[in-house]
């Protein structure tokens, strides 16, 4: 297989589950969307969130699910 056309034909013959797996893999090969600064800020926010959860300051999962149901219904 050495041309894009051959690759496209081969992909076309894959079962849907394998196409999905291939798609996920290809997307994982892309360059990160976040800059280093954005990534550091995101990780810091996640660390703060984890610390809040560890301290019992989080929102119960059922309440989160209710909010999501409400948002999805709009």
C-alpha cells in the first residue's frame, strides 16, 4: 500500500468499529491544541479541583447529572 488512494480504499473496507479505532488513533497523532501555557493553566485548575474534591467540597455526581440533563433539554 503506497498511495493515498489505496489507503482510502482499504479504510473503506474496514468494519465500522475498526474505522472508529483508526480515527481515534489518527486524531491522537495530531499536535496538541493547547499551548504550553494553556496546558499548564488547565493542569493547575484540575489540581485545584481534585484538591477540592479530596476536601469534600465538590458537587455530588447526581447533582451534576441533573444539571447536564437540564442543559441537554434546552
